[in-house]
């Protein structure tokens, strides 16, 4: 049986300010929950229809009706967990870093986190205007990769200005990435879905790169930011 205070806490975590206030975030789905349980993240509470056979103090067996009351999904899964937000680690500038300049779509951020995990990018740096990586939709899209990528929210302009590494930016008018020299370390900046990289960050970019269009009509305006990130990371890693 869920208490009113439990329901109030869980539903409040849909909003960024309460996730920050309580230091907690929500995860739904058995597979993702089990992946996070196997990580270094700390479980706060688990609400499930079927037992996970974990510490009884942390697990509450609930009915499907109760799960529907607290779920953020249109079609609830069979379990919902609340985890403690981890403290970000320091950023290693000796490797390739992905930096996001005001990426707002949760699905895009979740996919980019998965791409960082896939391509072995240890550090993802986000501007403070980028969507919260503990947004429920982002967590859902990461499929557990959020546990294996170090994510920091920073003043992006200050961060880039403070490090002495090449800064690559994705631009429509940049140099063809397939014929550009790509190092093993540096920062790859990806911009906002609608506006691209801001002027302030553009001024700090040392190398503008682009993904060439091969279609006959050359009519496609741009690529989705997550798709572009996948192509660029593939090319960076292919060279390493």
C-alpha cells in the first residue's frame, strides 16, 4: 500500500527542481532498474508488482492500480524505482569529450548518452540550458547507459575557455569530417536542435566540421542532433 507522502514524493520527481531538491530520480522498467541496481548507484526505494528479492526495507510490493498512480508512462511497466542522484566526477581532458550546447529534447539527450557509452566516451559535458539527464524521459532513452557516462552540467563557455585542447563544432558549413584531421582528444560540441551552436560557443571552436550530404537534390535541411553525433563519433573513433 502506498502512502500519500510516497505518492507525493514520486510524482514531484517529474519536475527538475524537486529532483534537485531531494537528490532523487525515477527509473521505470525491470530491465533498466536491474541495470541500475547492478551499478554503483544507490537505491532509495523500489515499488514493484513482483519482488526483485532485494532488501525488504527498500522494496514495496504494490498493485497494478497503485503502479499506475505513480508511473510517468502512458502504459506502466511492472516496476518503478527511485534512485539517489550520483555526484559527477571530475572531467578527464585527455580523451575525447562530447559537449552539448542547449540540447533540449529528452529523447535526443538519452540517445546521445547511449552513443557516448557505445563509443567509449567517458565524459559528457552539458550546458546548464541542456535538458536534465535525470528527466524520466531521458533515463528511459538511455537504457542504463546513464550509469556508465560521467555527466557534468557547467557554464559551457567557461569550461571550454579553461582547457587547452582542440574544440570541434558541428556546423552545416564546416569542413568535411571525412577529410579532416581528427585527434584522439579534444571536445566535440553539438548544438541546439533548432539553432545549432550559440555564437558564444562558436567563437571558441577551433575546427568546424560537417557531415556532407550525398543526396542528388541536396534538399535536407539538417540532421537530427543525435544522428549527427553518432556519425561524428563513429568517424572520430574510426581514426583512433
